C-alpha cells in the first residue's frame, strides 16, 4: 500500500437509536459528536437508523405484509376489465 493515500482508520461508536444498542468498531467515518464508552475512553459517535440489532431480517420479526398475490388483489379490487387472450 502506498502511504498517505488512505483515510485514517480509528475506533468509532455506531449507535442504533431504534434498538438502543451501540457498537464499537474501527471505521474511517468522521463525526463531530463524541460519547464516553464503557472503557472510560471518549470516541466519536455516529447515529444510524437501522442495524443488525433492529433490522427484521436479523431479529426474526419480519412481518408478512401481503397474504394474497398482487394480481389477485388488483383483480378483486377493480375486477377483470378485458377477457383473457388465449
């Protein structure tokens, strides 16, 4: 690797507001806000909308939004207007 062309990687706290969970990891992300971590050190903090702690795929709480097919729901709502070609 050539020196001086890569951004500096440092410890950063990512805080998921929806789940109330925070992760300390290394990142090149920059933030003006800081938070005191469990080890007593102060790290930059970045608030995120969703993470693995709150995403339905990872938590197993996914909702089934549509129990019927979209075509069937459309036909039920508006009816069939043209005969099917065969």
